C-alpha cells in the first residue's frame, strides 16, 4: 500500500541518573565520593534517502522513542549514552508540527539529516559535587527527560514531469510506454490507485523522472472519486502533461475535460496552472478521434507546439512528444 501521510508521536530518550557511590579500597582511607554521571538520552533525527519511496514503514507506528541513557556507575563511570533514532523518509517529505501544521523541515536532498527531538542530559553523580568545602557529598541528580512532540510526515514526490487526466484517458499506458515500468492497465476507471514513478532514459546517464497520479474527475475538490489528495505529488514538478481521451468513446469531450481538469487544479492550488505544460490528445488511432481532434485544435487557445496527437497504445506520435519533453526540461 502506498502511504504518503502519517502522524506519529516522537520522543527522545531520557538521560540516565547520576549515582551516589564511595571509593572503598584497601590502604586508602576516606576514599571519598566515587559516583559517576548518567549517560545522555538518544535524540531523534529525520533523514532523507532514495532507498524508500513511501512512508509505508510508519503506517502502523503511533509512538517512536529513542533509547534512554544509562545510569552512572561506581568508580566514576559514565553511564551509557542512549542510541539515537533515525527516521528514514523519502526525498520530498515535509515534516510538520502536528498541532500547528507548521513546516519544520522540507527533506529534499539525499542524506539530509535534521534533528526533531533532543535527548535528555544525564544526571550528575556525587563525585561531581565534591569540593574543598564538601568532601563527602551525599547527593546526585536524576537525568532529564528528552524532548517530545507530535509530527506529521507528508510526502510530495519530486518528479520532473507530472501526468494529469481523467480516469481511462490512457495515462497509465503512456506512462508504461515511455518509462518501461509495468503498471496496471484495464478498461475501467481508477485502475491507478496510487502514484507511480518511472524514468525516461535519455542516454549518457541523463533521465527524466515521470509521475503518474490517479485520475481526476469533475468536483474532485468535493471529494468525488479519489478527490484531490494525490495532487500534492505534482506540486514540485517542472512540467505538467494533460492527457485527454480524444476518442470520445465514453461520451466525453476533450474540450470539456480540459476545462474540468484546469478547474480542479485551480481549486487545489492555483499556482499549478502557472507551470509549463504540454497537452496530449491520446487514442488518435480510433476512428472517432478525428472529429474531436479537429474541433479541439480549432479552439485551443495556447501555443500549438504544446499540443500533441498520439496513441500511447500503438506508439504513433510518441517520438515528437518525448523530444519536446527533453527540450522543455533542458531549459
């Protein structure tokens, strides 16, 4: 299951207690205080990594705690420090305060590490309190508790290109043909229930990261269909690709579909409509597509070079589309 949002309680480790102990060795009278300090409690960090793609490992976690520090020992031995807890999250994860929703960190770079909760300090043993006026202190201090806070982890995928379209518009087919990533494709709506990621390889170690999100329908901002929950995964993309069904087999009109998609994106985040975009009229291999394509081109108000007619199923028109993506991203 793809998990892109979780809420968990984070707690750092408590510091170990100091101890009261006395030095008792043969031939050493009045050995004095010998109790050691407690060890520091473990802290909690969050670290971005490319090794995980979702927040699935936290789905059943409610409380995560670092290790407590150990108590001090005799012979002025320092207590063992508690082990730090490192939460590995995908690149693109936002760390928010659970109560205020304030963004604490935006984890975008691999191996980036940030402190969430600081471990508690260890207590002092009686040897710490020895002085010229207090040769035999009979006191210690307990370790301090570690920081604790509730956090919300929210994943926003970092991709170069985001595919947007209605269910059954052919996004998944287009995605699988351009990235060679096998995804579920079927002749019924909402076959894509979670975002998919794949690379378009350009040679010489260059590649384009493509994100395919579940289909959007009219009034999705009122939680119809799958709602707009997955649109967060295209907020960071450089280029959007609108994929429209030009066949009209389901009784839909690509012009109306385009209007609805823009309306839903605006309802979620108006800045999405300011991104560079390409528009794909898919399924042009069908007989019904000719009239829809002609009518759409007549009223298309944007640069004609951003409009592509293709069939993801047969591969017709795919090369010019991919070449244009390369040019867009190279700029």
